């Protein structure tokens, strides 16, 4: 497996998953490793799976489910869940301020 950075814009975000818009070609069922950045916050190496895909006007839209249970280590899982909750709060607060 190799890593390739893909630029994507977040359309929807929750602690369970993310909806993105990108020019990348992904398929339903693709396993991903995500690095999320929102302003000064990051969650790195977050496993996810593409659950649905659609396209319009040379852009692709994907719903990706996070798979926090992957990887086993309980401490890492709790930390990842904590970071996702914090990130979700930040996203919601920035949407209210818009």
C-alpha cells in the first residue's frame, strides 16, 4: 500500500464520517487512511471506507465512514474519538459563525 495525498473539501462532518467533494476517483468499498485538518486541529491516520459515491460537473462526491475500531489499541481509539468530537465541535461552531 502507498499513500497519495488527495485534496478534498469537507461538505458534512460528524464523528462517524465525512462527506467530501474532490476530483479524485474513488470506488464504493475503497479503504482509506485519512489525515484531517481543520485550521489548527488534526486527526491523522484515521481509517475509513467509501460508502457511497456520485459525480457531477467533473467533481466527485463521497460519503466516507470512519472506522475508529480498526487497529486495536484501546488508548488510541479513545484518543481518536476524543479528537473527532473536538473537531466536530469546532466545525459546528465555525458553521454557526458563518
